[in-house]
């Protein structure tokens, strides 16, 4: 299945107007997912990267501190956490699931696929 990458401009306009930029919006979404019970791997490096940044208000909008500030306190770039945060860039809707041959058959554009069939 072909994938089309989508560029993300961290300084760009967020979907939710309650954030200063896209970066604050996606990190906030990540934080809410974790607080809601999102499962994280047992990775001390990731935990350190996720717990270092702070949020604050800029006027009436939420802002995350700059990456340079995070790097100064963490001692390195939070690349693993940034990669995870990018998965929260856009809302995801589930694909329609249909009954089929395998347990996880899906209807993808009229073509039935199954997790059991390679």
C-alpha cells in the first residue's frame, strides 16, 4: 500500500485555535492521550523527553516552551518524543471494518484485505 507523507510545520496554524502553533497542539494532544491511559513503552529516555517540556499561556492560547529550552534542560534533543508527538498531528478516524475471511478484515476502497492473508 502506497503512503503519501504529509509535511508538518510546527510553527504553522493549529486546527484548534486555543494553541499558539501546531507544535503546542500536537504535544498537548499527546499529553492528553497519556493522561487518558495511553500505553507507553518502558523507555526511560522517552519518559525523560516527555516529562521535560512545560506549557504556559501566551495571552489566551497554550504554548509549549521552545525546543532550545528543552534541549538545555534535557541535555539533548527530544527526538523520540517529537516522533511520537507527530503521530498526533491530525485526527484519525477508523476505517470501516467488515466481516470477512479473517479476524481483522477491512474494506479498503472496495478491496477486502485481511491481517491473516499476506
